[in-house]
């Protein structure tokens, strides 16, 4: 299973046992995505939020 990378159009591989919230990364551009929905058409991904502390500006 794979989805198209919104950044570069490459194929992002998705594990068969993917769960919502799983982080996947594009092998072409390295962008990380979070699986946020599992639809009948396949998983939907969004750019993963970097789980860093908010240090404030
Ligand atoms: Zn990509």
C-alpha cells in the first residue's frame, strides 16, 4: 500500500497494519507524514507536526 507524496509526488510506502497516528516518511524527499484517516480508498496523510517543545518566540 502506498500513497502519493503531496510534496514531491513520489510514492510513500504505508505498512499493511498501519494505524491512525502512525508516522510515515517519503523516501524521495524525506518529508514525514502522519496518517490521520483510513478511508476505503486508502490512508490519508498530512505533514507530521514536529513534536518539539514550543519554546515561544
Ligand atoms: Zn516526497
